[in-house]
C-alpha cells in the first residue's frame, strides 16, 4: 500500500467508527475497534460546569473543542474528584443526563467482574482487573497519568492512589492549581514525552487539567476572586492549550480516540452554596464528549 493510500485509509477509520447518537444505551463507537488500533487520550477538565461549557461553546469561545461536536449533558459520577475518578477509572464514565436506569448508559468500558451480566453490551471493551488501565495493560498498552489537582500530586498518601493505577505517572509543582500556566506546562511536558515514545506501542494517557479548578481568578483581567466569569475564562485558556496538544499528538502518534469530560461542577454562591463535594445541580451536571483526532 503506498503512503497516500495508507494515509487515506487511516483517516477514514475514525469516520466509520463514530455513529450519531441514537437510542439510549446504544453505542456511538465500537471500542473493540479502538482498542489495539488507536491511542486513547482521556482528558478531565477538572471542575468544569456544564452550563459554562455550553455557554462558551455557543459563543464560539472554545474553537478547538467545538471542532469535535457539541457537549453532551451528563450526570457526574461523583460530587468531587476522589469518588468521581474511582468510578471513571473503573469504567463508569459520566452518564447521560436523562438516563433512567443502568441500561440507558453508553458503556465504553465494561468491567467483567462487577456483576452487570456475563455478556458485554454491544461495542463495549470488556476488561479484567480493577481499572480500565489494568485491562489495557493486558492488551499491550502503556498507561500514563499526567496529574493536576492534589489528588494526583503524589506528595501525600492519598495523592499517590490514582497515580499508582498507571505504569507511568507524572506531576510537578508547575502543573498545580495555583500556577496560571499549568495547562501550558502540562502540554509542553506531554509533547516532549511523546516525541521520544515508542510509536509501536499504544498509549492510554489520562490528563487532569486543573486550570478551571480554584483558583482561576487570574484568567480574568482585573478579577480579585474566583467567579463563574473567571471559570469561563479558564476554560478558554485550556481550550487554546488543548489545540497544541491535539496537533502535536496527531503529528507524532497518529490515530487517537479522545474522551473529554468534567468530573464534577462547582458552585459560586448558587442557593448559598460554595465549592463542590456537595450535591447541587451545577455540581452534579457536567459536559462530556468523545471523538477522534
């Protein structure tokens, strides 16, 4: 196969795999075609609210993410980082907002030992082990984690739990929430890493983007405190940096399936509520999408 034809075939594969959203519980992508043929990039825009994500999407302020379709309104797996990620890493990604029972979920990953039935749903990657990452390692993947918030910083016992689920885990203070250039620093680091990575071995990478988390006031000129406005400004900043990540990944790695979502939202005074770790509609409602780059 000559180079032009091979490139054409590779570019056509993602188009065939993604299907329009249809009946609840029916897959939009066949993960059994993804696993083994594509890298998987799981990006968590930590703390991103659904209402803000849609607002910025409709205003055209997130052109990178807008290229890959609209946000889907979903239920958060948990109301703060720790429970949400335990669920997601076990295969329970954000659930469609209008789901009425477990059968309404689109399961990309199926934990075969959890008692959901012996037969995996159509299009689902059935994995063994306690996490998606354990299952993918058995299928030849390298699993990487690039941390952001303190639950990934490895500086405490609890901060070592999630990084310990991966074969390779990375964090340094320049990736932390108080650093205005945190996402730029993460993307710079990732692009250097993949430039020397083995192209014959598929990568599952989890990236925790913490720019939208507190504090975020410094993304809004003149702001002295965090607000919904600075939350939106932080999303616009992250979108720019994700553009560099996607371009670099396409150049170095080729076919890649991306899962992009929030883990929970957060309150800025709604009904007297602040922060997250509580059940409130803006905490429990989050944006989700998956796509190929």
